[in-house]
C-alpha cells in the first residue's frame, strides 16, 4: 500500500482535470492504496507569495499548513493540471510558491550555491491536459510545463518523477476520447 497525494491544479470544478483527478483517486483506492485528493479550488489561500522565504513563514494560511502535512505524509505525489500559455495555472504556481518553502521542501546550504532536497525519497507522476496535440507540445514547444513541474519544482525538492502523461488536444475532443482517457487513468494501478 502506497500513501498517495493527488493534487488537482485546475481552478474549475467542472474541468476535465477534475474528472481525471477523481478517476486516478478511484483507481488508486481500488488498488488498495491510501489516497488523499486536494482540489486547489477548495483551498482558502492567497496564491500571490508576498512574503520572503524565511524560517518563520508567518501568516501562512491553514490550508497551506494542512497541504504541507499531507505532502509530508505522502510517498507518491500526483500533479494533475491543464497547460495554459505553456505553463501551469496561476493557482497551481501559487500553491507551489506557498507550500514548497525553505525548511520544508529544501534547505539552502550556508556559504554555498547548493541546497538539501528535503522531500527526497518521494516519487511523482504528472498528468497534464493541453489543447495542442501532445506530440506537437513535446516536439516543438519542448513541454515547458513538464520541465517546470518535473525539474524545477519537484526535482529541486528531491521528488523523482516516474511518469508523465500528456492528454490532448482537449478542445473539441469527443466524449469517447475523454471517457477512454478517464478509464486509462483509473487503470494506471
């Protein structure tokens, strides 16, 4: 049994990412895992990081403190998000800014450009949706949202991404296309 945290980074409850998050959660539970789902649209926090990266982190919202606890307890993270302007939605970026702070996710070494990766040992999956064909997004745009989440966010904190799944194009997709993907995501386990 794995402790899995699914993070739905889409700000809309009626999104395909929301359906994907529920499908992943359902499949992981059926496979006997302990699963927690965080829908960022349910959290109460200001995604604009207005402070400084200090040890105190004063004024942190209760939902962010709770999310850090859930990240700490999880062995495996699943980040589900749409690609907007080649990146993640502002809500997901703000969530990363607020939760993955020094002293929790990483620690800078004194008098060194290096850092300690405090979330080392955890694994992750990234599932993203795009209106661009996935092959085009990867080949011509070089998948900037994947690089950011996998390398600059998760990797920086020590989390090893095991799998990346791109789904698209979503715009003008058929019900059959979406149902096929929901089944695939549910059956990943």
